[in-house]
């Protein structure tokens, strides 16, 4: 019995020693060390020549030699030097067995730019041996020691041409003058405001509606260029506004901050934009065109002083470019019926209900010589209204328009009015005075006189039509003068 007890005691002691050895020899992967920064943040001047010492604490002594990896977030590493040196923002700190504290030095890279303070975040990367503790990130604020010159460079646009043609192959150069040479590397951000970014290119390139102009120290002027892109379709004139949006460094905004440019569409230039007649009941019409040069919309403005009204006529075309419908205001549609490539009937619908139609006849030259409108009656039938007969000169210009009305109980209609157009000029007319159908021009030339006769009222007025012209020969103004009446018409073009 005496010999058995020492053996048992020796055995238990051996088990205890084995358990202790197992704990000591346990690998790091099974017993991680926690590591954290001693502080969460510090600041340092950009021109600090010594640098800042940063400490990290381990919760237990390191059990073996190893390595801790730190990472500098984003591109802040480009502004920092470290010891040990980092590689593209990755810093590796050696860990010796038994240490409980690590240190490294961080030093800002000084520059001459006024770029403001920078916050650089350094974080502990997890590894097999070391687990990031509670303070696992450290923020160092680099205090910018540069300041703009006491007198900064003032940026202003220099005056430039405001219009150009899309077919102009010349490069347009825009200049921004600086009141003095910039003292530090700076920049200007130009805002490019337009809805048609595909009509031009700039150098430097426009990105997200902005042009960035870099100004190295010593710069006294900045430039960018524009090229118009020509095409063969009607896209409309392009308006661009360049404006100094922001400045950085030693540049401040001046007073001339924007420039406006209009790129004229060659396919649109010269087309009638609007005409406006001033009379007792005047009217203005404005024309908009589609990519094929066809009328897309006509904006009508009645200029009556006490009841001005604005409406829009919208044109629709078929695959043969023939007008098939005009949508007018308040649900009214004019539907054009084509037979043998000419319009022979127009139906007028109000909210999809037929309320009126008109038949058209033609002479041997393809001119409309008769229009008979029919109006829906209360009983649902249609009755002929005032109809017209048209006569033409051999060149296609309208000569007379006679209007008639039926007389109850008689087979002979009564003459209501006669309008005569004569003394035509050898100048193309931008718009006709006699509208019959949207696809036909009743006046190829400008009329010199206009006479209106109304037998029932005893009216007989002859208007003398005189014109003023633009340098390109297009009429800009028409004056219609008759005894006791003068009417002025103004023409505008794209």
C-alpha cells in the first residue's frame, strides 16, 4: 500500500504537466491575440518634419514572432510616408515574441497646393494570429499649411461669337483670362448646359456636363475648344451655355462667368419661324418643324386685346409624308382623305364625332378650284354652307376667290364676296394669304395688291401691299394699306 500511493501521485503530476505543456504549445490559430490602437485619432501639420509615432497595444504578450497588417483607406496613402514603409497603402509591422506594444511612424508629404485638410484612416486587418480589438481604426488629420495668395487670380470669360453654323468646320476657341498668374496648381470647372450633347465635341472632353481646366502655377489664361458636328437631318438650333461653375486653388470667380453659343441647323436656317399681323383682330403663328423639315406644330395666338387665345395645331403624316390629320384644340381633328395622290375630302371630328366635312375639286393644273363644306344639322343631316370657287394665273398664283351661299327656294346661289390678288412680285412668298389645304401653296410669289368686294355690304377695298426685305432677299415686313385701314405683318425666320 505504501508503494502504490507515490505511484498514483506521480501519475497525477504527470497528467498535470502534460496539460500545462499542451496549453503552452497550443498554436496561435487556436489562441488569437487582440490588438488595438492606443489612440483613435491625432492631427499633424502637413509640413511636420518629424512625423507622428503611432502605438498599438496587444492584450497579451505575443507568443511567437509574427506580422500585423495595416491598411490606409482609399488613396490617402499617396499623401503619407511611413516607417516601416507602406506599399500602396499596405503597411506590415513585424511582431517579436513576447512584445505587448508595436509602433510605427507616419509623416505627411508636403505639397504647395491649397487642397484643404485630409483625414487618412488606418485600419488593422484581421489575421490568423491577431484579432482587431475595439479601437481597430486610427484617423490622422493632415492639416493643410498652404493658403491662397493674398491677391487671388480672378477668372473671367473673354467675349466670343454667339452663333455658328453646324457646317462650320473651324474650331471655336473659348478663353478664360486670369487677372494674374496663379500661385499654385489650380483648376476651373466649366458647366455645359444644353439638351443636345450630340451636336458638338469639346477639348478637354465634356464629362457629365462638366469641363475641367487645369491651371499649373504660373498660368495666366485657360482655353477649351468646340467643334460642331454636321448632319443632314433637321434637328433644330442648339443652344449651349458655358458657365464657370467652380474654382479650386488660387483662382476665384470674376463677373463674366458665362458664354452662350447657338449652333444653327443648316436644314432649319431660312425656314419661316413666325408671322404676326397687327390689326383690329391680329394673329401670330409660330411654326415648328420635324426632322424631315415638315411642319410639326403651329402655335396660333389671337391678339384681340380683351380675349387673347393660344392654341396649337399638331400635324400627322403617313409613310409617304402626306399630311393625314391635324389635331386642333379641344378635341377637334381634321382628317384628310387622299385619292389619286390628292386630297378630295376633309372630315372634321369633335371628340370623334363627325360634325363637318368638305369636298375639294381641282382644275387641270392640279389647283383646287372649288371647296364645298357641309355642316351637321340638329336632325343629323348635313347642309352645304358658304362655298368657294378659286381662279389662278397660269403660273399657279391664285387670282380670285369667290364665295357663294345658297338661297332657300332658289337654285341660284348668291355671291357673298370676291377677293382678288394681283400684281405679283418676282419674290417667293414665305406663307400664303389664301389657305385652302396644308399640302398646297396658292401663292408662290408675293402679291402686290389685294381687293375685297362684298356686294351685300357695298364694300370695295383695294389694299396696296408693300414689303421690306432682309439682306438675303426674304421679306421681313408687309404693309397692307387701303383707305381707312393699314395692317402690318412681320416675318421671322430660323
